[in-house]
């Protein structure tokens, strides 16, 4: 029988386990990104079947590391990673987040410059 995941407030090996399970975070992000056909979009980006995606969204089962990795490699990887890392307290995350955002902005600037160059040619 699949296990339904629940938040725990107990510490485990000295770590705060009050952070929601990854599948709960992914479900929240997926519903925000795709309010319609959420399971279908999630399945497509993870390479898993529709039933698995429905189970994740209903919090009946956890995600495999492979499914999470595929989701992180997809077009919504940044949204998922940002949500997972929120509140983590990892000392390296604020700088990494800032650097990733800066790189995204630079890519958009480069794309706009290229578009402008094509218009002017």
C-alpha cells in the first residue's frame, strides 16, 4: 500500500525535518505552473507515466531521484530547485541563486541584442 507523506516536526540526525517532503514541494510548484493538466505536464517532464504523476500530486508516493533529476533538467528546473531550496538554510544557496539569476538575465540580454541586430540588418 502506498504511503501518504506527512510533515514531521522531529529532528533527524540533527537536521530540521519540518521542511516539507520534496514530493509535496514539487506538487505545489506543478500546480502553480500548470493549473490545467498538471499530471500530464509533470509526467511529460519527468519521463514517467501519468499514474505516477497523479500519485505524486496526491502525495500518495514519493518521487524517485531519477524523476526529480529529469524535472530539474527540464524547462521548469529552476522553479523546482528554487522551491526545494527555499528555507533550507544552506549557506551556499543565496550566492548560487544570485549567480543563477544573473546568468538568466545575461542570456535574456544576449537574446534581445541578437533580436535587435536582426531587426537592424
